[in-house]
C-alpha cells in the first residue's frame, strides 16, 4: 500500500492568515520555497497530517507531477518513480514517529501500516497504559491488525473483563505470541480464583493463606465447596481449559493442573459434559497437562488410548484418536503416534506430523522403509535407506 493512501480524520480547517502568508511567500520566493515554509509551519503547529501531504506535494512539484494526484507517478521514468517512493516512505515514517512522540498511536498507525513497518507501533502499544480512553482503538490495532496480540488481549482483559478476553483469543486468528496470550489469561484466571478463595478463607479463619497454590489452599477445607459455591465464572474456566494442549510451558501446565483440581472439587452443578476424550473437562485436561509435564506419563497415555478405542466413530469421528496422536507426539512417543495415525483415514494422516516424519524421529527405519514401499513414497524411502545406513 502506498503511503499516500493514508486515511485519518482531518484536522480543523486552517485560518485565513495561513493562506494569506502562503500566498505572500509564493509570490516572493516561488512554489518550492513556499512549500518548504508550509511544511515547517505545519510541523511547528503539530498538524502532522498536513505536513505529510505538503511533503508529497513538494516532491510532486519537483518531478513535474500534478500536485494533488499521485496516480501520475506510474508514468514517471523508473528512476524518478524510485525517488518518489523513497520520499513517500520517509515522509510517512517521520509523520508516524511524530504522532508516536505525541502519544497518538491511533493516528500514527496508518502511516506505519502504509509502509509495512508495524514495529514502532508495537513498541508504543507495549508501553501504553491499559486504562487509556482510546483503548478500544488500540485493541483494534493490536488484535485485528495483528500488531501486538498479547497487548491486545491485555487491553481487552483490563477494559472488558475475562469473558471478552477469552472470546477475543478464540475470535481472532492469533499466531504471533499466541503462547503469551494464553499465558496471560491463564495467570489472570488462576489469580482470580486464588484471590476470591483467599478472601473466603480469611472470612472463615481470620487469616488469608500465604500460599498461592490452589491444592494447598483447598487441602483440609471441604467447607469451601457447597452445592452452589464457585470462585470464578465456570464458563470462563471451561473456555480456557481447551488451550492446555497448546502449551509446553511448565509453569502454565502447572496452573492448568491446579485449575482442573479446583474444578474437580466443584459440585456437579458446575461440571459440564463435553465430547470424548474430554467428557469430564477437569479430568481430561488435568491428565493431558500432567502427561505433558511427565507426571504418570504411561498411565495418562493409556487413559487417552482407552478413550480413543472406546469412542463411537459414527458419533465422534476421529477426534479422540487425533488427541491421542498429538499427545504421543508431544511427549516424544513417535513410534506409538505413527501406529495410531495409521488407524486414521489417509487424508487425516498429517497432524501434527506425517507418518514418515514420526517414524524417522522414532528411528524406525525398517518400518519407514516398508511404509514408503507401500505408499510409493520415494522421499520417505530415501530417508529410510539413509537412516538405516547411518545406523549401521
């Protein structure tokens, strides 16, 4: 996108004195000098939008282009087109920088977006306070434009609460810093449970526990959980737990386990039935997170294998087995993952890795060789043959 396509709200109309002075300078010094004066004037008064446009007019004047029509740049010789583009980029960069120095991220962004340089805006967003009046505009830049997703989630959480923040994580195709977005919400929800449970304990016992471990807080305090007692909106917990398989961070996995243990203590009124292997979300995601942590690994893997084998494929499809395969691959059980993947239809045999990739990682060169011959896969055959030779 060319910088001259920047769109933002116009500043208030200029005064007649400015117009009169421009005409005097134009008559006395010529067009180029009059534009130089106008650029400086607009910079001094903080009208950076007009300063940007005046800079473009200056270069168009020098190149013999219509002053208000950038389209004619296409007819310029290649060298002059390059000069024009360089001036536009520099003008946009300088204009955006001036707006950022003024703290006006919303008006800076169109200029940096136009030249494909989001990093200065990302830095400004990181430094921005969460209680700014223009937070919704910053959220749009951070999340919808993908400039700083983690900050966007942070802003949503601060202004609109946990429900909107979790919805935002699911709504936008966040890839950049996705793990940090998940971690932000996990920490926030865990802290909310700790705080509210701590207040309940303080009200009952006269003192708030020093620990921030949910299992330690719950230990020996069955009275914390009545038929209708809960400490955070259970829909928030149910919405966040499915992100557990996406992380390999031990701290986050530990917090997921703690929140699952908390969920298990809730009455049946707050247990929601899902699909296999997560019919009981608190049990299923606890086992998944524990497996990723290496806790009771074989037992937890066996639990997911039983779920995959028992699930009705006509009702639940191949999802339970795909969950098992992803878990096996995540904990380094590549050969087992390949064996389970071979039970799937061929069009599904690619996530998170293909069967040849899994067998290669497992060092199962003979199995990889047989698979390659069966499928006519010359690349897999070459990998198997080289692997066998290197292993000798």
